[in-house]
């Protein structure tokens, strides 16, 4: 890691959790190690479709967050990315209301556990099938601070997402 001069790492991505069986505790430990190395961390959380249908979105995201919160020594080096796993690569997108509810719940948890300063400063990204068609509506949500773009970043119209984000998010 030192030789590569990395500045950022992504921890907890849905594919790592599903393909490699990474647990919340594994992700928390990786986050702790990355922060000790001085790296910035994009910490990914989110629920699968069965959890969404069972009304467990908040519980799943809270469990994932509560695993990492005690390991974070510097919140200025953290970004949270909400990835509704059921929306990744499926073409199904969370409605703006669903996205806002999840982001609000994450920010409220940060406020309750870590305080106003952390809750107000930590960026929370949306990462579930962001596209040129939905990025404006998602970006207008009060608790969405940016996007984690996967498959759409390989398409020519990705520049439309970038242009939209540049006008909406100033930091």
C-alpha cells in the first residue's frame, strides 16, 4: 500500500461481502487498519432485496455502521456509501424517497452516536445504479452528498453524471 501511494480505499463493497464472505467485523477491522495507515476510507453499506422486502433496511445498515463506528479515529477520512445491493447492476433504482430515507437514517445514527459535527461533515454517497436519467433527482436529496458510480462509469454518457454532480456537489 505504501509503495502504491494510495490515498483512498473502498471497504465493505457489496461484491466483497457477497463473493468473499466479508463480515461487518472484517470490514470494521479493514477500516481501522486503513485509517492507521493514513488512508481515506469509502465505507460501503447496504441491504439485499430480501432485507428490503422484509422492512429491514434500517436494521441492516445500522448493524453495518455500528460495527465500524468504534474503529473510526478520524471521521474526516471517512465517506459512507449507501449501496442498495438489490439495485446494483439490475437497472432497478431506489426511488428518491427510498434513497433519502436510508441516507437520513445513516446520518441520524451518526448524529446519535458520534455527534452533530460528525453527522454534518461526513459525506454519504448513493451507489445504486446511478445514471444520467436519475442523478439529478438523487443529487437534490438533502442527505445525498454524491455518488458511487459503478457500471455507468464505463458508458459514454458517464460525463453527464459528472457534469450534474459538479453543479450539485461543491466539495
